[in-house]
């Protein structure tokens, strides 16, 4: 599990709040459509995903997807959450719905870990995280 991003973000980010395992690079085809659309036209964008855990409550908060444009020094992120909306009458299996936050762009030239840490801070300030 990632305990603390390296570099400048370490001074700004409290690792007692959220953690994530090492992020994984994903292909554009695996990225959420709203994230891809938000960075359309940018060149050299790489996509990453990681799940976020609230350390205080030991709870899963959702999956973060990030688009990183190292050339422009920008990041764009979304949070994906799944909810149980009911159950299939025939099988009893839960029916899941996925919800995504609006893409959020911000300047960030410190790599993926810093981008995720900054994005999580923004989600907390917006009241998305506890």
C-alpha cells in the first residue's frame, strides 16, 4: 500500500486519511468516457487507476482514474463509485450502477502519486470524502 507520495506532496498530504495501492497504468480504452473526453486533444496523455481506502474508517471510497499530461504539466481525475441498486429476481445477484464524478483538471507536474494525492484533497474539500 502506498503510505505517502514522494516529493513535495508528502508535506501537504496526511497519510492517515487515505491510502491506495500502487497505481496501475491502463489503456485509453479502459478509461471512463468522461475522462477521455475531458482530455481530448492533448497529446501524450497516460491513464492510471487506483482504488482509494479511508484509513480512519477502513472503508473503500472508490476507484480513481487519472489522465496525466506530463508535457503540459496537467492532471485530470475522476472518482468512480459502484452502488447496489437492487437484486436480479431470477438469480438474486446484486445489480450494480456506476457513478462518476465530473472530471477535474488541475496543474500537476509531480507524477501520478502527487496527482492522486492532490485529487483526493480536492474531493475531501468538496465533501465527496468524509
